[in-house]
C-alpha cells in the first residue's frame, strides 16, 4: 500500500510541476505540453476506482507509451486527438519545441504579401493548377436523391472533410460554411452546390463566422478550433486572427490596423497573435462590438484565456474576463435582450449585461459543480449554450465525454432550472465523444425541441414547457442504417431544414430527422479533404489513392473505363475505407495497403464485384513497437519484389503481403539507443534495392542532426551513412522527406520542417556522407514534401517541393557548386490554394508530365508541367560562376546526343560567362 501511495504522490508531484511550468514566463515547449497532457490523462484514469485497482497491480501501465495502449479503451478519442495535433506541431517546433507561432504566422503572412519568387531565367517552368477532388457529384441525379443511393460511397461511413461552422446569412437563405483547414464556402441552394470564397484569404482554417447586426459585414475567426491539446493550446493550421469583409467574402482585411492581429503583451518580435490565442467563438454584441472566446496562451502571463473585446478606437483587443484556472472559453451567445453568456471548459458560466465590457460569474445551485476534485481534475470539459425567444438552455458534458446536465433559464441566465433526462443510455454513452465535439441547437419553429450531438449520435429532446422536463428522447441516426458522419461540430437552420456540420462534411434533414430518406451527404463541389498522403499506381498513373484525416481512403480513376469483365466501371472518386489513414500504397486498380492512425495497423484493401471494397486483412500485428509520435509511421513498397517496409522505431520488412514482419535494424545500436521514430523512407525508383531511411537526433552523438541509413540490398542489411565525427552539413531540424535521383542512388535530397531561415533543402552526391545546402531563396516555412523527376531532354534532375504555403521548383543547373546566385527557386503556386502541402508526386501520363499535390484541407491538385520551350534562348546570370551551359532541343529525340541521326531539328547551346557578358551560340 505504501508503494501505491508513494507512486501516486509522485504522479501528483510531476503533474503539479508540469502545471507550474505552464504558468512560468518561460515559453512552454511541445514536450512540456505532452507531459502535462499525459499526467492529466493518468490522473483522470487514476480517479476511476476500477481503473485505479488495475493500475496498482500494473504500475508500468502509467508509463508512456504504455499509457496509450491502456487508455485506448477509456479515453482513446482524447489520446487520438492529442496525437494528431502533436504530430502536426512536432516537426515544426523541433528541436527546441518552443511555441513561437506568432512569429511564424507573421513570417508566413509577410511572405504571402510579397511577389512570388522569380528565377533569373527567360524560360521558367509553367503550371496551370486544377482541383481534382475528391468530389462526390451525383451524376444525372436530382437534388432529392437519397444519400444511400449516391454513387462513390462504397464505405458505409462516407465523408469528405471537417466542417467547423455553418452560418446562415441574417437577411437571406445563403448558407456559409467554414472548414477547419479548407476555407470559406457558400451555398444558395440549400447545400446542393457550393462556391468557395477563398481568393482573398491567406489562411484557410476557419473557427467561426459572424455578421454585423446590419448584415453588411462578415467576420471570420481564423485557425482550427477543433484540434489541439483539448481546448488549451495552439492549432494545427495557422491563424491570422479576425478578418472582416464588406463584399460578401470577396475581399478581406485583418483587424487591428490591417497589419497584424495584436494583443498587448510582448516585444515587437513577440507580438501575441491569434495563432497563439486559439479562437473558439466569435460573436457580435447587440451594440455591434466584437468579442472572442479564447484558449490559453503559453508565452506570457500577460495574455490569458478568456473573453476579449475589440476596441475600435485604438484598433486593439482588450481582455474583459480572465477565466479561472486558465480554462478556455468554449461557447458564447448573445441573448435576445442583449445579455451575453459565456461558458468555460470547466463549466463556469460568465454573464454580461453591458455588451461585454464586464462579466460576472453566474452562481446557481442548479448548475453542476465546477470545482476541481482532489485530483485536480474538473468534472466538466464542454458546455453548449443555445437561446430561442426568451428561453436559454445550457448542456454540460463531463470530462469522460458523457452527458452531465441540461439546464434552462427564462430570465437571461440569472437563474437556471434542471431539465430531467430520463434515459440512462443517453446519460451514460449516448453522445459518444462530446467532450471534444458538441453540437447543440433549438428548433427555431419550436422552442421545446432540442437537438444535441457528440461523436456518435444525434438526439432530439422534446421538453415540456409546463414541467421543464424532457418528455421524449429520440436517437435520430445510427452508424450504418441512417448514417451521419461522426464528430458533429455545429447545427444551423434554414426554415425547417436542419444542417449538420461534421468531420465528414455537411448533412441535412427537412423534417426534423423523422424521414431519413431526406438526409443528404451534401458534398457536391465541396473539396475540403485533409490529406496526409497520396500516391499513383506506378504501372498506371490514372489510378490515384490517398489517405485522409477522419475520412479514410479515397481512390480516383481518371479514366473511369471498364477494364475488367467482372467489375462494373467505377465512378471517378470512391471513398473505400473509413478512419484516419496516413499512408496509402497502391497495389493495383483493385487493391491497396493503408496505414491507420495511431497504432500503425496496416489494412490490405481489396475491391470485389460491383466495386465494393473490403478489408482482406489487418496486418502488421506482429510488430510490437509503438512510437510516441503515433501517427508518424512510414509505409513504402518495393514494386520490383513486392516487399513492404514500415518505419516505427526500427525498420520492418514484409515479403508476404504483410502476413509477417522482420525487424531489419534491431542489431544496429545507433537505431536502438533511442525511441525516436523513422521519419522518412525512400527507394530509388529504377534501382529499388538501394534505399535510405532517416531517424531523428541521437542521444550518444555529440551533434543531434538527423542520421540517415542506407541499404544496397533491399533493406536486408542496413549500414549507417552517418558519421558523427564528420560535419555532414545537415541542420538540427526535423527531416520530413527524402528523395533519390531515379537513375543515381548516390544522389539524394532531404527536406526539413521548422522555422530556421535558409535551412530547408539539402543535397548529397555521395550517398549521404556529405551534404550541401541548396535552400537559397526559399521562404522560411516548413517543407513537407519533395518530388524529383527527369525530362526527356537530358539527365538533369528537376525538383519540386511543397511547404506550409506554396509549391516551389528548381533544377540541378541552378545549384552547381560554387554558384552563389540567390534566386534559385521559383514559386509555381499561381492558382494553388493557401493550404499546407503534405505530399507531392510527378507522373507521366501519355506524353504529358503531371504534378499532383495533396493538401491538408483543400484536397488534391494537379497541373501539367510545361517545361521551358525547346529552342528558346535561356540564360542564367550568376555572379561568381565561370560559366553555366544550358542546352534546349526542339524535339524529344535529342536526349543525350544531339548529333545522333535520330535527332531532328535545331538546338541551341548557350554558354554564359559572367566575366565576359558575350553569349556564345552554336547550332546543330
């Protein structure tokens, strides 16, 4: 018993230490956030008597990542959400882990306002981007088609992407949609078609939408309020604060002198911005003033969670209410008489009767307890506020995600009465994950009818006006028969139609959920999918697979033609597997491997008759490793011998379609001395026995750069190409991806995340032994993806990289050793959305070369790469290079030898000598 008590005291000490760290003026690091989160989860688990007894018998289950596996049963959704956010942030904050998001966002916005990069070249590569989806267009169907008959949904749990907020225009029936990472959209036909309003937006995360009282202005709260460590820190996409538009979203301006969204509390270089203060709610007071409800900021004690008001006199945001215990404001509403109610995540309710100039804490015996228990945990994690006519309802959700209490007020929140809910199923488990996502609304045509949803079900509650109790409770949907995608964020009404915004898009009912044939998956023209990866089938680039956040695996068939007699022709886009899928590896037109978050499960998906898909098997079960990074598992395939590789802490290989896996790096001390994940695996396209993988910093090395391993025999024997006694030239940053020259396995490139200026792309020509920085003029943004390709003209490698903002191109010619010319990269982002680029590939389709980019929030984009015209006179002006030779041919027959008999037409050979401006031309 003493050991148990001592252990628990250590738990409390560690948590209190982490909490104390949080309130210091030192910047909180990502690892401290993780520690804080872990101890909170442990305490919460330990507060449950049954779980506590089990943990006392098995104290190692408190250790991380063992906690993950144990907690999956009890709080798995909370763990999942944290890890998704953690894995977006870690590459960007590595190695210090410090949150300097305000500075990062400022750099991004400053760069976004500057002209695109320009190469000193008359023959730039040209692009014309097209959004290819996913789209679920109902070909030949009218708008009344039941969603169950919609093609393209072969999984029973279809979805398109996360919708955070829906908002009806105050004076008409236009519906506006804010996606968590996909921008702003509007529909004028009840959600049948959508038009995007993103041309003036630098950032595509939308947290909330509001209108001025005269409906002439629209306001946007930017960022991603639906992700983060609970309601506490940060966002997985950037924020630029609050924007305003006076022309229906066609153009936007940032508030606070239209320069940056400033909050007092920092030096010029550390101005606190919305990227640091996550905006959960944006409202307009009855007098027209703007207010926001925020989550805690960790950089300074001068900026806190609470309610902020915009001062139009000095263009500043001013704190009006600091929440107790640094708890986030999760909901705010303006009541009919102008009273403002605000709810904190610990259940405390704040009230203002002077348009938000001051707030008071509401005290009522009918409100649930909002004090921390003996373990330091608050019983409430979510509150929803809804008002209709002179009635206001509040719903309280427990930390566990279960329903706690429904209360009602008829005096603008001065007092509350409890609304009794008689259904135990609803009380205990009916809402699912409502502690993280909560939808709540009142029928505008019937103030005694409420709708509430968490992650798994939508419930209709009928309340008696005379007794104040619920007299009926109806579950409006189920997982398969009457499906609405889980994780509901928001409800909105247009007339008698109820719209539901969720992690899969938008759904609608026209008769209060009674007739399920009137629910729709309203995704026509709405492309907001958050892709982690995308890959085409090497033998047929007209087949494309991709893995997304929460909406599973998508397949795209560019041809959509009948190729197999036993299978019907597929639609263009097919949603074939639900869940969070981080990597998808095409096998054929009818089979793929998919890597599942967060535990590294690998599914083998197979297509059957009628284009239905099924899980042939769940593989990788023989891999016992887990990683603290959870989602950062890497899956690749050798198409020559059909071998699969997966990177956990070690590299595993399978030669039997994933039925069994062999650890190929167990005997290498440099790999097993830490539990850092393998962040990148790459095979040489035309010599796949040559492969590399990268792993982050090593505890025994005197330097902590990422180290890279190489195999020349298909991964069977790995040897290090990292020598700690040699300064390789790689930076101490997070290595996101590797790329290899298709024909030269000793030439490779590495791209890095983070915000270290001038440390983005590195090249090695000796198999990774030494590296050269070729970042040149790239903006100071994280680089997430790289693709390398050759042309038909010569063997020069052409590089394309994807960043947190934009796609950039260069080629080897402009990075020759000794050349110091600064403008070596050119932006090819014209027409491309301001979304995070997660994956890139270049494929040959017929005679054309296609570049495909997978984004986190705006689906997949494609462009035909138009290379410099053959025969044009291109030149490069380089200050300290003796000469650079550029040769362009008029025909594709002149690949290596222009004097070859098969070479038809003229070519130009241009020699540029900066020391002698004369140009030398030769003709063939």
